[in-house]
C-alpha cells in the first residue's frame, strides 16, 4: 500500500495504490487524516486499489463522516473495482461515498 500526492486545481489528490485491507488500514487512516488536517479540500483517488476488505470499507465511510461540518472537504475520484466489490459484499453501493 502506498499513497502518492499531487496538486491539481488547488486540491490535494491522494492516490492510494495496492491493498486497502486490515494490514494497512491503520497506517492509511493516519496518513490520510494528517493530509486532511493540512488542506482545505482533498480528493481521495482509489482507482489503483487492487484489494479491499471490510476494514477498508469502514475506513472510507469513516473518512466521509470525519468532517460533517464541511462535507465538501473530502471527495472521491474514480473508485476501483475492488472497492466497489467490497461495498457490494457489505450490502452497500459505493455511491454512498459521494457528498
């Protein structure tokens, strides 16, 4: 699992690559929250995530709910097939990540 960063149109894009599973979720959450504290708007891009379990789903949902006073603070780019499948196996659609 790795996170790369790039800035586009004044927004920080965090590109997550590799598995979003129990082994990596704590590290990923910490890194993502640090970035969210530093920037006004962050786009989380998951198109390169190749595996996702229920802890990965939980992480994405908790990130979405971390800033209720500013729902536009976090947005999600293209969602990988692995994440879509993990959401569906939990009885949800990944569309719930949209603001």
